[in-house]
């Protein structure tokens, strides 16, 4: 809906408009995969127009492509992001949409997809995809198996996804993934995989798990307060690792909880007050406003947090920020 607003196709009141156009190829078929958190999944009874909290409203392709060209040229949008689903003609549709956008505009294009062979990765790069994302979603092989893999009735495996990330990175020079927090992982699980992926030149975008009525999973075992503290802790640890300010091996965990970031307190405080750690992570120019959020709790800030929001972040993190 925010994308349609930015394209001038819907009247949408927005405090912060999206800086990326979020696109999903329309099909009445459900995805052949069966990811337990997803409204699009084969076994889901959720409204198929949703992905997390985002509503994807069908719109005319040619109109969208032309408006996308104008929005990019006028500086309203800086990127287009295409989300794929697994169905019989997904490849042909994805190639067509990507090529159609590229014929009209030089807007950078991101594509979120499952592991493919090298020839298809090469073709995607050739037709204009500049940022490729292969979502892991889960932070451990065990969670992946239960939520996206064979135990969930899905076609995916942790090993193929990790291999796909490595192969795509060799072709694109860089590759991204998504990690969804709130599926049952610990602080330690999340920070460990972030560190490992970062060493392999993988950009990690964080999402918060959002339950959609009718989807197959409800992983909200944590209380609201512990869930946001977990999310903020992982956001901060990710920022420290990616900025070269901390390393996983220096961090200390107790029963899975991060109790020491392995750096001095003033480094942590500066990172918190800077606010960048808590902004939306992902491809360049991606701010995903309200994708996982409600107005009462913002997980990923679409713009720099203000002073009041920084105070709220400190409260979310609690008083246990260690001094090293």
C-alpha cells in the first residue's frame, strides 16, 4: 500500500513513505513451499494479499512500471524490490517483470529468491538485478528444518540455502539474506549466524516475526517485553559486528542471553545514541516502513530515531548493558 501511495496510485497518508518500491508478482496460486510463518504458504489459510503486515494490492503492471520510472526520476523512490513465490511459472514471470522494469528505467532492482543454479543467477544479473537476497529466515539449521524445511513439508534445506548464498556471492560480488527474529532462537543463535554470514560477505537484514491470522505458525513464546529486548540486543550486536567494533568471540552469553558485548560501555552507549543500529536493515535505500510494526512498537525505524525514540530503545534494552 505504501508503494502504491509513493507511485500515486492510491491515496495513502504516510508519516514516512517507502524509499523502495515493494513488488510481489500477482498470482491466485499459493506458494508451493510451506514456510510456517508465511501467509502465502501452501498450507496457509491466511489472506494471500499479505506478507507479514504488508498488504499487496493487485495493480496493472504497465501502469506500475511507468509510474516506477517517473518516481525514480523524480527522486521519490530509489530502488525496486521484487519478492518471489514458488509456483509453476515463477521464473518466467520474474524474468519478464525484471526485464520490463529495466527497459523503462535504470532504477536499482533487488530480488528476493530461493537458491538457484549458477546459470539462472547469471541471467538475473544480466537482465538487471543488482542486489540478490536468499532469505534464511531461521537462525539455526534446526529451526530452519522445523519452519521451512522437510519437517514443515517444504522443499528447502539449510545446506542448499547456505550453498546458494555462497554461489550467488561469487556471481554478484555481494549477496543478502533475511533473518526473522522471534521464531525460537536465542540471542546467541542469532548473533553467531550474523557473525558467520558477515565473514562470508553476506549482508544481513533483520525482521521481527509477525503472526498473521490463518498462517500455520505462532512462535510468540516470548513475552512482549522479552521479545523486544531480544530484538534490540541482536540489532545492537549486529551493528557492532558489521561496523568492526566488536567480534562474536569476545561476547559473553549465559543460557543463550547476551550478557556482555565484549566492548567498553562508552562504545555501546555511542552506538545506541547514534541510532543507526535500530534502523531498517537490508539493501541500500530500503526502509520498509510499518512492515513488521504497529504504532505502539517500532522494531525497525524507517528513519533516524529521534531523542524520544532513543530513550525508548534504552528502555527496551533494559538496565543490563554491561560495562567492560
